[in-house]
């Protein structure tokens, strides 16, 4: 169910997808149509959704200045702050059990552009997730 936070930012799932990014260049998503703002989803082909969720939560908890706001069986919403100006960003993760992919989206709450901070933050999450899942699948 899609909801809006206090600032009017669309969050949550609607018809099994994350909210579309706004027209301003302060959002990236695995479901975005613009290649400059599109990212690759994380795969969890060799594990269960519970294992993938556990790893993703461990990765999120390893990041500084992050607070988990909501989580369900197939959805996680976190708020994180940038280091220098402490801008708030909303990041969402959706576990697509049919394709065994984690789709994600991150958007800055205020401002027109984010100067790549959402993309860098999600790239860090992606890299840590891949690193942890690689070690688990290698052990099995």
C-alpha cells in the first residue's frame, strides 16, 4: 500500500512496485525508466527470501546514520542521513519473490538535486549485499 510521509513523499508499494521517482534528479530506482537514474536489482537466486532479508538487514545495520522505519515480509523502509549536511533520504527495498530480486529506491526529502548521494549510498548497500551473499553461497 502506498502512503505519503509527513513531507508528502510517496512511499510504499502500489501494484507490487515502489513509487516512481519524482521528476527532480534526487532519486534513483531499479524501476526507473531513465538509464542515468536506473540501478540494477539485487538477486537472491541461491537463497530464500528470509535469508536475503536477514543479509540485507545486516548490511543496513552496518551503515552509519540509518534508522529502519518499517519492515514487512517483502518490504523495508529506512531513513538515512548524509554525513556533511545531514540531509534525510528515504530508501525502500522490495523483495520480488517471483523473480527473486530486491528492487530498491532512494530519494532525497528536500532539494532539487542530490549530487549522486542516493546512487552512491545504494551502490554501497549493493556491494556489501553481494559480498555477503557470495561468501554464503560459496560456503554451501
